[in-house]
């Protein structure tokens, strides 16, 4: 399972928090979810579904607002790409 940005809210509250899958996975393990149940939650989140479990509402965060330092996508210029082809 890859680390993905997650938007979390506690049921019954209006505030939402940005976090990541590894942090939520640790919290859900403490709340009693087994590995197979965690996989189901992860795959549902990756499919774009909203998941409610153990008092938490979870959704995959939009790629428009990535979390700083969580996911890094390398950027290459056309010159860099041309250099990779000739190497």
C-alpha cells in the first residue's frame, strides 16, 4: 500500500484534517481493524469512495491540494528528457 493523502473528519464534528494513509492506518490498527479490513479501506479510498469506520470519515484528498512533503513527483524539462535518451 502506497502512502496517499487523506482528508479525515471525526463523526459528529465539522472540522476536517489533512493527513496521510500511514498515520490513519496506525490509528485504525489501534482501534481494532485487522490487516484485511485495512486493505479494504485502502482500496475503497483509492477508488475514490468515502469510507466511514471506527468513528472516522475518510476520503482521498484531492490532488489539487497535495500535502507538503508527503508525495513528491519529479519534474523533468525537455532538455533533461533528451539527456536521458542519449545516455
